[in-house]
């Protein structure tokens, strides 16, 4: 018996060790995850029928190009999400063990024989379409569960044993923080056991990677995921995560946000939200850390139609111009960011569909390497990345409000000297063989070249 206990303790130590964490990361998110998230189109209000409709489009139209995660963002447990502005009015769906569960009025498949079975049926539906299923949570433990002294599943603890009532999320009224104690670990273990039973493949956790950064809760979540035995991507939000803590994150998470929320602005004088122009500096700082299993996340792509109730502003077609949307997807791809669409997929127009199904551009994101910003001359920015064999990618961006003419040798961008056959990946045009690039870019536009040594 004593030997058995020792072996169990040793096994748990190995499972939760940094070495085991690093090995697990190697088998999960080998390429930047691609998919769709409900926040930019539905905010807190997503329903099952809306989610299924988007899943159907994702499976039929976008999955062949690599888009395969379907993620329900914040608020799926709120009975009255439109009352978020008055937290005292909010009503929650919580199970007997203090965990949030989906509201049956919004997600009717949760209710089977008068029992709330959570997202199990919806997860099964997503998987039946050949896709992977994700959900969003805010770190912590429900305040309501603490007030009601609810027991934590499969443990001797109650919610108040795990809660740190001095550490709420400063911008979310739903939860208390979680203590770094056996009770706190038991809480996260109970959550992840539930999510694994639902078939969750991707967990986005908010209020954890910045304002504030909570390393102990990140580690607890990671340990809880490992205990399930299910490969679940851990995506940390929001940013701006500091590059100074990259080595702390890499063993425990597959994605982390490099910025606060980005929306469909080229520039924005307000502190929030972030704009596309702002993202260039952060993407450059984080580029060296993008590698299999660990992906700096430049945030969701606010492309296409954002509505009926987007997480920011009124329903609308993306405010970004076509050139700006192309620039956004090019920067994300060169930086090898995860690609998570925010559009209402049921209202995709032809132009947006072509934008997000360009296989050559998506291949830069999925299979490039050695990505970096190599030059910034005022408002002219250049990135390079390596492809298969001796292929190189070169992206040039004009961040100016006026046309910009660029006339440089390829060697200027730290590419091996010589001539290259250039192919422009957005227009699929052959630009011939030369030793230099000469191009005039409109305001906020870019060019993305595949270069083959001649």
C-alpha cells in the first residue's frame, strides 16, 4: 500500500513537471491554431442556434483551408447577458458543485431528461462536423458559488476554501480569484474534468495573462488539463503580455495574447481598443517566440460582418478597408499568430471569403519559420520568413496615409544576395526574376512575395 502511494505520488510529480509540460506542448498546437470565435459578432449573447449556424459554415466553407476550431466566447452561463452593465442584476446558471453551466434557454441541447448536461451534446455536434470545440472562461471561482458555500466536486473542499476574495478580476463582476492551495487546485481540477467530459479541445481563459498576470492560476489550470488526459489548448487572455515573462508561459500554455482587444480600427486615439497600426510593434517584439506548441496571439481578426451584437460597438461591416484587411492577415501570417476569425460566418461576402481562403497566404502562417521584422524605415515596414526548402517570403507594408514607393534590393532585407523569381501571393501574379523589388503601395497596403532563388 505504501509503495502504491509512492508510485502514485511519483506519477503525479512527473505529470505536472516542467519537462512533462514541455513534452505535452510538442504534441499540441504544432501549427498556429485556426478557427472562429463568437465574440466579435455576438458578444455575450451567442445562442446555440447561432453557434450551430456558424459551425455549419465553418465546416463546409472554411475547414478545407485549415479553419477548424469553433469557440463560444464569454457569457454562455448568463441568463440575462444584456444586463452586464448592471452586475447586481446578473443571473447565472450554476451546477450543484459551483461550476458555470450553459443556460438551457440559450443552449437547449444542454437539457436532457431535465438534467443539465452542459455542452456535451454541442461538443459532439462540433466534432461530428470534423471540427474542434472551444469555450471561454474568466479565471477564478463564481462569487455566487462562494456565497452559497457549494461543494467542490470530488474533493473535501467547498467554494470558500478555494476563493481568494481579495483578488477579483478588476474588470469582470462574476468571479473571485483562486488560492494557490490544495483547495484551489481541486477547484480547477473539477472545472477541467467537466470540460473534458464536454469534449472541449480549446480553453480560452481571460483576466490571466495581463491586468493582472496570474502565474499561479496559469500553472493550476495547466496541471488540471494534464490530469484530464485530454489534449486541450490553453489560450491566455488578454494582453499586453510582456515578452519578459515568455519563458514562464511557454511550459504551460499554447497561446497568449500580445495585446489588449483589437478591433477594426487602423488607428485609435483611445486607450482601448487596440488598432491595427499599433499591432506592428508588438508583433515584431514577439516574433522570435512563435514556434511549435507556443504561439504569441495577435488577437481575433475583426473581418467581415461584425454583428448582430458585437463585443464592441454596433453591428457593422468591418471598418477596415480592403487594403487594411489584407495587411492585417498578412501581418498575422508573417508573425505566425493564431488565426481566429471574428466575422459572422453566416453573412460572409465573396470578398471576405476569398481573403480568408487564400491557401498560399495561410501556408505562410502555418508552415513558415524564422519569421522576423527586418526593416522599419519610417512608415515602411518589412518582414521576412522562410518557407519549404530555399523559398523565402517577403512582406512590405505601407503604414503611411499616402502612397509609398519602395525600391530596394532583396539583399537589403537580409536575404541571400542574388536574383529571385518573385510571385505575389495575394494576386497570384508572377513578377519575374530580379535582384530587387520596386513597388508603389497605396496607403495602409502591403505586398506579400514568395521568392525562389533563380
